[in-house]
């Protein structure tokens, strides 16, 4: 009979050396493992894609399984900015300010066609993709994307988080990327 105890799986340990009473590995692998399984998302939801996100947080899809049940409505305590919905040009500066208030390391997930490209709203008032104002790490396609797709996007972010070099945020390439967006 299947019990709760035998449905729980433990995350894989990183590569390393082990012997009687010790295990040694690289610092970045341990940091990556911890960060990957404790991402705190900030949901920036403006329209219908936000409803799909609500389903993603519900008991059936349960983003808590990925260690991300703790949503942050303060950018200062968030690692992952999830942008879901149509972003009007007037809202662009607010979104950028939220991004700038997040501490490094921070990641951005663009959920749905509107956030990624303006979607069906090819009009003068709608931003044609949030990557015009902030850098994006992963795009989730769809109008709307299903919760499974949002989870897939979060898992792709988890992969980036786990494998990112500890020095990437200090690199000249990363600074050049931010400078392109006018961010210090
Ligand atoms: S991509 Fe589609 S579902 Fe998502 S906010 Fe835009 S119109 Fe709504």
C-alpha cells in the first residue's frame, strides 16, 4: 500500500567525495542546491495569466512541492519576479522599480504571451514584451499557459539557479547586460 512516507523523495546530493563520516563537495553546488529548492517568488499579476498562477499555487498543482509556496509581496524578500499578464506602457516604470528593489541574485520569469511579447494587444498602450525594460531569464509561451507550463518555467528557473556560477553577478558580462537596461 502506498503511504505518504514512500511517496516523498529526497533531492539528489551534488557530486562530491564521501567516506566514513564525511562528505565533501564544492561550495557553489551546495549553495545552488539550497537556492534551487527555496525560491521565493514575487507574483506581478495584472490579468488572466494571474488566474492560472492561482491554480498553480492551489492544492492540485501545488508549487509548494518545489519549495516555492512562500510568495513575497515585497521585492526586498523575493528571488524570482514572475510577470503574468498584460503590461501597459504606463506600468513599465513600476515593474522596473520592483525589479530594481530586488536583491541579487534575482531571476525573472515571463509568463504568457502578453508579458513576453504584448500578445494579442498590438496597440500603442501595451508594452510589447517586458524584456524591453528588464532582463528576462525564462519565457513561458501560451495564452494562457496552463499551470503545467508555469511549473515547467519554474523548473527551468530552478535549473538556472542550481547551475549559476557564484561569480556571474560580478562579471563584466552581467554588468553590461544591466547597463543595457539603464540599471546600475
Ligand atoms: S497571455 Fe492571454 S491569458 Fe495571459 S494575460 Fe494575455 S490575454 Fe490573458
